[in-house]
C-alpha cells in the first residue's frame, strides 16, 4: 500500500482513541519544575532567562494594563515552540499542523482582545473601523473593508502557522524520499541531497521557533490596539 505524503498530518490513534491529547500534554512534562533550592540548575536557569527575555521584549511597548497577559502569552509561546520543534523529530506528530487546533488557539485569544477594547474604550475600538479624514462617499466602503480585515485576523494567525509548518514538513519528506531513492542509483547525488536535507532541517528549526514567536507577537499587537 502506497502512503501519501499527507498521511503524516493525520492524528494518530490507538485502539480508536485519538492520541492528540497526549501530544498536547507532552511539552509540559519536558520542562524542569522550579525547586525550593537557593540555586537553580542550569536547565532551569536557562529556561527562566529565556522566558524573562521573551516577556521583556513582548511587553515592553505595552501599557501596564497589558502586563496581565504576560503569563498567558509566555506560556503560549513556550507551548507552540515546543510542539513545533518536537514535530521535526522522526516518527512524531505535530499538532500545530492542524488548522482546527491553531484556530482554536487564535480565535478565543483574538476575541478576548476585541472584547477588552470594546469594554474599556469602545469609542477608540470602533474608531479603528473608520480612519480620520475619510471622504464621505468612502465611509461605507471603508467600514466594510476594515470590519472584514478585523475578522480575518484570527484566520490569518491560524493559517500562517499551519501553512508554514505543513510546507516545511512536506519539503523535508520530499527531499528525504529523493535521497533514499538516489542512494542506490546515484550515490554522489544522494549525498548532495542529504546535505541539502540537513540544511533544510536547520532552516525548519528556525522556522518553527520564528512562527511560534510571530503568533504571540501578533496577539500582543492586537492587545496593544485595544488597551
């Protein structure tokens, strides 16, 4: 039976039970837990430094009202970062290649930023739908366009993360298959293809980290508009 390249994106099951819940809980098990000791070990120190630097960079432009989101966005960043990187390991499943899951993360968080803006400063939030100095004839058209662009934001968040990870996984599998096929017929070409595969893997590790950062960064920008 010939397997499709897209079979790697199917949610794994065991005895008919989906294992995606296990894949989602795995990242939280891998991280070291804080201890009561006076001095932390190296992994915990590195983890705290990374979270501190990320939180400082994301929330520096935000007002103090947005700092309440630090725990949520920092946890989301670590969660997406771990899922994306672990998905590059052989025989693993990447939950963030599922559009339904990414939309499940994007829509509630985006909706929360919109609700905060409508509750705290409704005039300012609605003012984004109509730029200042708009000609009278263009007012209805611009309101429709800005409303559509507002509702497209969570879709763009989910599709961007899904598309980038899916394309990277497919490209890695295609090049790996080509290297395997060429190993018996053209060894030199197979070695060059393997070197290309190694470089592509390094690129995909960078993409996995960048996409997790971009997802949280855009959410912080949406939050900044509404506080």
